[in-house]
C-alpha cells in the first residue's frame, strides 16, 4: 500500500507558526493543508479607535521584516481617504524608502536562506572555500539597504520619518550621495550571485496566475494592478476581485483571485513588468531576464536578486539628481471617509482599507497580507511536488534513485534508498522533506521560515 501521512509541525511564519500535513493514499496525494496556527492577532480590531496620526507607526509593529511596507501602505490609504496631495519630492523619498527595504529584505532571503539550498548545504554556516565569500557579500548588500532606509526614513525597521503627506525629516543630500559607492559595491556583489541562481537546476513548475502592481516604471508603489491575462485593475477595486476562502484547519483565511489561485511576489513582478526595469538593470541582467516570464517558483529567488539590482540602479539615479528643500507635511482635515492603500511588499501585494471618522480616528479597517494570498497556491504547488517525488521513489521498481547534492555536485548526499513493500525509506522521506522545504523557502513566506525549519513526523 503506497500510503503515508506527512506531518510538519511548527513552521515559523511571518505572523506566528504554521503546520503542514500531507495525506497520501494508494500512491496519490489526496490532501495538503498548510495551517497558519497562530495567525489570529486581531490587528484589524486593534486599529479601531487608533489616531490617524499614530496609526502608521502602530501597524509597523505587525511585521519586523517588512515594517516599512505596512507603514507606507497605511499612509497611502490615509492619504487617499483624506484627499492629501503628495509632492514630487515626497514621492521620490517614498521610492527610496521602499528601495532600501527591498535591498535589505531580499538580500537576507537570497543569501542567507535559499543560497544554502542551491549549494546543497543545511546552513550558510556550512559554506566553505569560495562559498564563504557569499556570506561576507550578504553583509555588504544588506548594509547598503539598511543605510539607505536609515538616511531617508530614519531607521531600517519601524521607520519614523514617513508621515501622511510627506516626511517628518528631510534627509541630507550629501549623506545620500556619500552612500553611492556602497550601493555600487552592493550591486557588484549581487551580480555575482545572480549567476549562481541562474545555473541552479531546481524546477518547480506549475501553471498559475500572477498578479502585481504595474505602472509607468518599475517601482513598488505602482499605479494599477496587472494580471497574467493582461487585465488592468484600479487599486481601489482590488478587493472586489478577491474571494475569501475560509480554511477550517487554519487561523488565517486564504484568498482566490476571480475564483482561481494566484501568486504574488518578485516572480510575479518580473513576469509582468520586466520591460519597466531600470535601463542599466535590463542591460546588465539581460541574460537572466530571458528566463522570464516563468512558472518555475524557484526563480522567485533570481527575481528577487534582479529587483535588488533595479532598486540600487534607480536609487543611484534618484540620488544623483536629487534636490531637496524643507517641506512641512500638510495639516490634516478629518471627515468620515474611506481610503485604500495598495503597495508591493517584498512578498507581494499588501492591501489596506481604512474607514476613518471625522474625529481623526479609525472606525474600521481591513488588512490583507501577501502570505495569506499565496497560501492556497503554495498548497497546490506542494501537492504537485510531493506527488512527483512520491512517483519517482515509490511508483516504479523501487530502484535507487538520484543523488541530490545541490548545484555543482557538492553538499549533502541525499541518496534515495530502496523502497520496501511499496513504502518510503528513511532516505526517501528526508529527500521529500527537503524538496518541500526548498519550495516553501522559494516563496519567501517569512524570514523565520528558513531558520526554524522543519520537523516531520512520519506515520
């Protein structure tokens, strides 16, 4: 009987913990459930009654890794609700703020959490020889992003300077220009790691829909929402296209887009917007951009690396031409109103809807995070992956299968052993678990996914 249950306990997620259960019966994967077990933090209730002036800093505490994304999305929703016009200078500073976050966040993921998968290593601490240089490079890249965010927004995490209508503090242009050499050095480092990801022979292909912000240029604030079908949707109408899916095994709800699953994130952005990248990025990343559009989820890592290059290129261009002057954020006039904010967080579209009261407080709100929106798509990808791996190991003669040593033939030897009685050997189980880990990490659902990863109980 080709039957087994795979239970992965306590996958650490961006908003708590998660469990993964896979049910295989008669050689067929019948069910995959990705349960967010600690996601009920009630932040949509917690924001009720909050002052509009303090709300952007309050919601930043929802997430430590992309706190800036929550701040910026909240600010955008308030600005649209109150009809606040933002100056061109403030728009440029917003872009720089987002670029700093993307450089820092993407670097952490592609260097520290998924690069070990490419080299077939458990951790960056196992890097040796030439591999160790990538760990050192990660610090240079991440430092450049942190400094950009700190100079422009006040801090790399929980940035205090962005406010409704502008910035509470205007950065020193000289300090920004002094950062350009560090940004250029970080760019050199990233270009090297792109080549490693481009050569990685990891293939998680499944036909799916992609959704991302788009506009006149490639940035993470966008003008409208674009889909794989070429449909353009106004940001204020985004929620009308989403279908909430109650997942009885999970504390978080899932979402479908027009009755179908979909993927958000860097892969979606590159698939739909690669022509909008900075000219220098398109020139130097041309051979890598040929891989897009793609349905290979593992290429989400390569897409993040390309986004770092773009973020650096556009930041340098903005800084070189930047002329700043003191600006006072506008005085806010409150009324009963509603506003929608939609931006691209590192992992995809972040949505805020805020109902405001005339006393300057929040009546109600809705916050939809990218990981919630990717949840159902992840389950389907895992289901296909496990089926393929199960067929490879148990569906045939039970002969010894492949050796998975990662890119370049190095790293851990995960040789597939014989299957006795149509079941899975210990080596089979470890190999399937490892493939699931790599797939989930490729989605980049949260920083801690790769740190506290997976304990599997096989029954």
